[in-house]
């Protein structure tokens, strides 16, 4: 069996179980999450973290002029020093964040999906004050993007249950 034939056989063998279980791309024709794209209005941001979170949510879901769904959220973050030198200087910080979210139907106000996502990131404080502040700001931005991606993943996973298509 040639290398090309082997690859084609393996591809077909891998695709067969997906076709048998009814696999469809989430945003594809007839996909459960197709109705999410450009249909979700996200609560207005009130601070830098919320701005970064909303920015990423809108990147993933699109902006809407005629919303079908409303997404509310509450952000909680905490920061703790991790790396401490012998002269009691903190050299590394860990930032833990979580977002509680609720997706509602705009027309009825009915809650469709809710949950809480959480993750963490870190930054180094070993450079200059400017470098440390830049690293800190970048870590918070990364954290909000990770949390937004988790929210979108959760909405995609549950969209078939509440009929986003």
C-alpha cells in the first residue's frame, strides 16, 4: 500500500465514527450554534478587564444590531505573589480569574444558559517598573481572552439544548 493510499485510508477510518455519531460543525449548515453568530449582545464594559472580555466575545461571536440573545457577566480576579527572593522581593505573580455569565432570550427574558468559567495566568516582575507594568497588563488581557474563549465554548456546547440554531 503506497503512502498516499495509507493516508487516505486513515482519514476515512477517522471520519467514519464522526459521521456515524451525527457530527456537524457548530457553525455549519444546520449546526446547533449557527444562530449565535451576530445575534448576541454583551453587557457594556465598565473597566479595562470587562473591555478586554467583551472585545474577545465580540471577536468570536460577532457584533449585532438586532440581538436575539443578551449575555450578562460578572468578573472576579485576584492576584498573588509566587516567586519570592531571599531579600523578600516578589518576582512572579499569579492572577486567578473567573466569570459568571448568563445568556437570556431578549424577547422573553428567559434564561437560556448560565455558568462560571475560571482560569489563571502569571507574569514576571523581574525587570524595570515599566516592564513589570507592561507584563502585568498583558497578563490581565490574556486572562480575559482565555475566559471569553471558555464562555464561547460553553455556549457552543450547550446551544443545542436551548435552540440557538
